[in-house]
C-alpha cells in the first residue's frame, strides 16, 4: 500500500437520497453504487446545503458558509481549498467536472458580481478539466458537444463535437490515475450529472440527433431563458443510470491497476433532486426538493468504499455535514490541518472503519441562495429528532418530516421546549 492512500471524492449534482437503490430507491438502476455500498459503508443521515454552490464551498474548505460565501457561483479568491492542501502535502491532484465558482452572472444581471470568485487556475490543483471555468456567457453545454477548459485552454470542437461531457471528464480521470498510480493522488470529481437540462445521454435513443440548445449565444437572455428548461423529465432516469456507469469506469480502472486497496472512494450528492422530478421508494413517491430547506433538499446519499479497509455492508446513522469531508479525508491521508486554518467540520473517518467515532449531535445550515435567486438567508439546526429555524419555527422530524406543522415557542411542550433551549444557544456561536 502507498505510504498515503489515494482519495477519490465524487460529488453528484442534483441527486437526493431517494434516488440510489441501496437507500431504498426503486425508480432507477444504480448497480455500481449499490455494490460500493454493499462492500463498504452507507450513511443514512448525510445532509448538505439545498443548492450546489453553498455545498461545494463547504466541502472544499470545511467551513460553514457564513465564513467564506460570496454569493451563488462565487468562492472567495483567497480561499484555501483541499486542492491546495493535498498538493502541499505531496499528493498529485486533479479536479475534473464542474467548476462554476467564478463570475457567475451574465453581464446584465448583478454586474457588481462580475469578475469575482476564484479562478480554477488558483484552486490548488495540479491539473484540471472543467466545465464553466469563466464567465457565464462562455459556459455552453455541459453534456453533448460540451465546452471544456483543460489546463489553461479550451478543448477544440474536433475533440468535443458529438461527445459527452461526463465521458470527457471521466476519461481525463482515468488517464490521470494511469499516470500517477505509483504516487498518492487526490481526485475531486464534481459531476455535471444529473443537473438540468434533462437531456439524452449516449445511452438514449435520441442522443445522435439531439442538438444541445445551450450551445447558442446568449443574445441578451439569461441561460435559463435561453435553454427554456423545456427539457423532458423522462431523461432523468437515463442520466441517473449513466452517472452510475461513469462511477463504475473509475472503479474498474482501480481494479485494473490493482490499487483498489490503496484508494478511498467517497460518493455523495450536492443537494436534493430537481423539483420537477419525483422518484419512488417502493410505493412512496418522493418529490425532488432541490432549493428547499426541508429534508428532500438537504438529505443526500453518502457511500464510502475502501477495499479490505472499510468493512462490508456497514450502515451508519450518524449525522454528517458537508463541512465534515475535508477533516475526514485529511485524517485518512494522515495530513494535519494547518493550525491557523478555521475548520467547522468534524471527521467521520473512525466510522468508516466501523468504530464509534465522535458523532455530531446536530448539523448547522447557513443557507444563502445568493445573487439571482433573490431569497433571504435561512439559518437552521437539525438533530435526529428536531429541527429549529432561527426565526423560532421548530419541527418534530419524527412525525413531521415535511415540516407542515411548525411549533412556535408559545406552543412548546416540555420536550420541545427543552430541545429548543438547547439548540437556540448554538445560533449565537455562528458568527
């Protein structure tokens, strides 16, 4: 085994807990992820922010969003990421997939946020192959005929035309692993699947004839207006199942090179499923909750696999937060967090090994939709049994998971009052 293990962190886009078969989902086939869960550990209570950018900033920095969140699609240009720290500690590092953390808005929308955020070149990775690296009007398609920025230049149409973004990102990862199999490496794969637009995959019958609308010029419109989001929900199934296959290609490469035992694979979602999509867990229909602060917006799949290191078929019910991944992978790699680096996350590495660990009593959310979303910041706390918003609304999560019946202070019983008083103190610490 390498002196330090390889780490592969895979983040699916817009895919909630209910989608994965091993979690009880019955609408889609996810055999690769189901097998990783069967031969590793599956977490039942992993929570993230309800939208992608807040989650990814927490994931990459281990910090709550009130510390470093500039706005939607914007990461502070001076922020130190796990890319920087892995690179500084002797790892070969790659990000392949979605960036979208620099200068998000089109020219006519919130121009004060133009040319802000962190550029991919400054994110600390040795190599990168990404979609949406620069201005929003340059982002183009993420799926068929994608626009991809690779190590300082855009790929030519000769390479991208007729091809699929997730395949290009995956191919780069496979090549990177081939070239660095003798060294410890860190791969961060923020997938573009299964985010809208819901479009055909290479396994869909319509793929060959499909023309991506997002390759058109803006013409004064926003991307949402241009794409129209008149996509077809039927493709969500194709996209879920294709993303499972892509994960399988990475697993196969590790097996081919006989480095599965040297490699920790972590897979999770960045927020709930699209609100336009409903999925089933048996006979129970689960509407997508992306952007919502209820559980369907924050509850995501989390599967970890490390051959002959993580025991098989573990199921863990501890609360996990998106700030917890940086300290977890650092502990796995034997890397010390710099003493002057603020960290809010808590490592769940012991739980991967079947140990008790230092589990959370609560997870905290500072949810700032940011920019064009024009929604207020919401701060809330969730325990296994209760959820408290800073505005005083409280919910019994055992009986009211969809938050239909708020308990206000004047409605408290002894149990809710005790939990409210305990949780209220925490908000004051989050400054």
